[in-house]
C-alpha cells in the first residue's frame, strides 16, 4: 500500500506492507487524514519517529475482532494512545481506567511513537480505541 514515510531528514511516498491487525485490533481504511503542528515537528525530528506519520483521521472499519462487529463498515475516528494492556506487569494498565492509555510507560502513539500513522491507505487500532462518527457529521468536518 502507499504511505507517506519519514526517516530522519527524508520523506517520501513509498509502498509498504499492509498492516496486520493484532488480536484486539481493527483494520481501518483511511478516508481522510488531518495535518497539525505535531506532524510538522515530527518531520523536523521531534520524538525521533521514523515511519508513517499522522494521527488525525476519519476511516472505515474493514475488519474487527469478535465482540466489536458493530464497528464493521462504520466511519470511525480513534484515540491515538495504545496502552500495552499487560495487566499482570503494568500497574498503569492494571488500574483498568480508559485514561490509563495516556500514561502507560510502554504505550505506542499513532504516527508519533512506535506506531505507523494515518498518512497511509490503512492503519490498525484496538477496537476499544475507535469511535463511530455519527451519521449527521460529514467526513470532512
């Protein structure tokens, strides 16, 4: 699939492998991706990120794990912080609060920290990180 990839001081449109969803992940087809100052700073070297940049999007859920079938075919947006989820070794994740994903010491962050982002045809996120866009809201807004 095509993706906008940054690596150090270079950036280019490249063909990369299709992302493979983990057990609790959904595969999302990106419809539109936003750009913000964080993306520009990452392209200048902030966070030392290399990969597919971008963390704001609207997409369509193409695959979903068992129990999350209600997301299939729906337009979605997503929470970009992905906690490790290892409740036996991570005290942050063990607390069970949704807000823990922002504080997990081994979290990944879509397009910012160790997880390819939205400037690609597809991305993966855990089903619990996705939110259905209401019917009355346009993709562009």
